[in-house]
C-alpha cells in the first residue's frame, strides 16, 4: 500500500536533507511508534526495518515500553 502523508513544516525541518534518509527516518518513527504502543513485537519491528538481531539491539537499546 502506498500512502501520502503531509508533514508540518516544523517537523519536516527535523528530517534529514537526503530524500532516501527522510523515508528511512519516517519509517523508523512509524515502526517505533507501533512497537511502543504494543502493536508489534520487537522482532517484527526489526523485520520491518530490515535489522538483524544485533542491529536491533543497537536500535532498541534497553527498550522496554509499556
């Protein structure tokens, strides 16, 4: 599914300049949000972001959300 989202200027200024990095940054934010809300597991979050176990450990250092 493709989705178009409008992001307020104040938030878009926080994103990286490189377009490919912007997409990655937004994807990480969405996946992290789903994980912190308990909608997906840490393993599924890593899978969605293409992270192996060790990269996931770096991305979610000690992440225990409730």
